[in-house]
């Protein structure tokens, strides 16, 4: 914290390195004025209650009225959170965020009758609506709603479930409070001999240390701590998985997995295909661990020898101007239209660049239909900051294209595709930097970074996905998730994904207990499919084939107008086949060879 005191205030930063949010509202008074209109917009939407069955024109009107309301609440929320993130210590700005979020919750409660009312319409009426010219634009929304009909229960049952949802969520809430608030880790010495309390946030710094004992001590301290709570943590995870199994069962899904994939209309075969294709490609991962072992002059590596960079990050500081130049050059293969739009990010000031006092940490891309797709950074001039810039601009350009091409109603793309454009940009940057640098250390850093990205995102997340599937199946077969069972299954799976060049410390069998994503219901596989897709798309873009580039730009414009698998297919990636995953992991394998050769 003492270091932060020397940072400037947001208002003291050079204007060209701050985002321009005054174009959303010129001041808080303007925000208040628009925020005050929400009550009337909400009343207009509520007035449709009980009228959705009247006529196709009425329903179309209801959709438009709800969209109008949502646009305004999103815009007020966006401004409030961007303003507050500039300096999180300003409580009057924080209060705007709280008011906007409370209004959001309010609105979704007040309009919760909408879908059930549509689903309760007689089938003949619904079919008429699907064919009605007035509703042609909303055809996809209507079919999406209809798809949920077999899984929707009676009014009474839905009401009960709604009331019980808070109780059903308590395992995950308990885990989150325990893990984030109550759990404390020991004090560990870093490589400079400084004693630091181990935290979730700094654990990765210890794991990236070049001193093996520092890594080992942190690893042991972390897992010995978790191990002391193994029964509590197996109980919270068991409770959560039972909740998934319970709601899948009562909603007529054959399994928790099918229930979780239903929202995106993704068949279970896609999930299974990911796991089996990664299995086939495990030898490349084993080879990578062999390269690590050799580079570290170890016979075998341990679980705490996986994250430390094999070459120290190039110390050369990258200026903001240099970072922007690299990213712009790297993205040139995306064509003139993309580059011209990308220029707006700088000219119109979408990006808040510098660290400053009280600024929200990390990086993100955020905005809504009626604002720029803003980017928050805490740029300090490391190479990884340059990758972050490319990544976040990938999100922002995806949002920009979708919003420009689509009506508000279909402009938001889904989580399933959300990381594709951002990682595609990272891969293009990697390719550019590798082709334009002869410095050995710089190249090694890039190759190592690339390997770790594929290892962490495709292999590791697929291992998690496989574990999730396994524990859900256990629960569906009435097998209780005890701490012993979870540790044993996790350890075996971890062995399967690490091969003979890794001799894992037994403590890794507790890793399941600290992964919050296991409470998110089959979420992590999307990271693995996303990077596999990005790898194929970046190769397509670099091929120079105009048709392939157009297909990619089509993906950026697609928003939520089609099912995610069709969006990806039209972009050039068929995730129902092993091909994209195979190809991504061949690319990984080739990079490992290159790294081994250059080391
Ligand atoms: Zn991202």
C-alpha cells in the first residue's frame, strides 16, 4: 500500500492516456437525469403483463419496450462502474454503481413473468407467433424460449424453486466465504528472504520464482493448509454437485452435463470430443515437461516446477507507444477495415492506460450498446502488459463489430465465444513478435509463454473438465464425494495428465479443494475450446486467404444471432470434430520442439 501512495490521482494523468467517459454522460447530473427515466420505462414494460398472448404485434412491441429499458439501465450501469473504477476509494461514485445494480435486480424481478407467460401460451398460439411476419426478427428468441419448455416446471414448482434458490446456493456461498475471507495461509520467505503472508493473489508469484525451495515451500504451505480442511471442503463441493444433479433431474435432463450445456445448445459429444482429443495429444505435453526438466537440470520435475518461466521475462521496459505500435502491426493481417476501427480505440480514447491511486486492479474490456467498448489497463511496461493490451482490444473489437452489425436485441455474444477474439489477437501478437525479433532471450520468453498458454488453457482446463464430469457422474450414481475419494480421483487424473517426467508431490491431491470453477457448473471447458478455435482462426487469418478473413470478420459481427457452434463453424472452426483441438495441440507440440531447439 505504501507504494500506491506515490501514484498520481486519476485527474492528474495525461488526458490522452485516460478513457473518455464524458461522451456517455457529461457529468453526474446528466447521469441522474437519464437514471430517473428508468421508472417510467419499467412501467411501460410492466404494462404488457398478461397481454403477451394478445397478438404478434403486441408481443413485438413488448420485446422492443423491454429492450429500450435494458439499454438505458446498461448505459447507466456502464458509466457508473467505469467512473468508480478510476478511483474505487470515492464512495459517492461507488454509490452510483450500487444504485444501478440494485435497479438491475429490481427490473429482473419485476419482469420475471415474461418468459413463463410466453411458455404458458397454447402451442397453436406459439406456432402462429413463430410464423408471424411481425415477429420474424424475434424468431431466434422465440425458438430459444421454446427450447426451454420441456425443462420448465409448473408455476407452483417454479415458485418453490425460486424461493429455494438461495438455500440451494449455500454450499457455494460457504466455500466462497471460507476460501476468500476465513482461510489464512502461513508466512513464507521469497527469494529475497522477505517474509510474506501467502495469499491467493501472491501464490502465483511464488510459483514463478526461479528459486526451487521458494516454490516448494509455498506449494507445501498452501496444500497443507487446504488439507487441514479436507472434510469441510469435500462437503461444500459435494453439496454443490448434488445441487446440480438435483436441478438436472427435476428439470428432466438425462444428466447434469446435459443440463449445463443446454443453454448454449452444445451437444455432450462436443465435451467428450474435447476430452478424448486431448487424451490423444498428451504425449506432446509429456514432452514439454521433459523439456522443462532438462532446462532445469532435474531428472524429473515436481508440481511446483510447472509455472516458473524457463527464461526470466525480458527486463527491457516497453513504452506505451511501443506497445501500441506492436499491437497495431501485429493485427494488420486482420485487414484495413479492422485496422481503421482499431485506430478509433486510440483516437476516441477507449483505453484507460496508467495505474493511479485507488484504480481497480487488473485489466478488462467493458461497455454496452450505447458506449465505446472501453478497456481498463494498469500498464507498467512489461511484455505481458503488451499481450494484455492485445487481448482486451480483441474483446473490445469483437463487441464493436457485433454492436455495429446487430440490433441491440442480438448484439451480445455468449461466454462460449467470448475468449476467442481476445486470444486470437494474442496469438497474432505472438506470431508478429516472434517473426520480428532475433534476440535469443526475447524469443525464448515468447516460446515459453506460448507453450504455457496452451498447457494452462487447453490441457489443464480439460483436466478440470474431465474431473467435473467424473464427480458429477459419481453423485448421479449415488456415490458420496468424500475427501478420500476426491483426493484419490484427483491424484490419478493429475498423474494421467503429467506423465513420467513429473513426479508429483502427493499434496497435489488437494488441488480440487481450491478451484472455484468447480462450483460454476461445467464452465471451464469453454476456455479449452476457445483457445483451440483461436489457434485455428489465427492460422486462417495469417494464411492471407481473403475468404477466411471474411469468415473471421463474420464471426466478430455475429453477436448472438446463431447458436455458438454454428457461429464457430461459419467462422471456419468445427468444434464437433477433433480437428481444431488436434491442430492446436500440434501447434503446441511444434512450439515445444522449437523451444527445445532454441534453449
Ligand atoms: Zn479475456
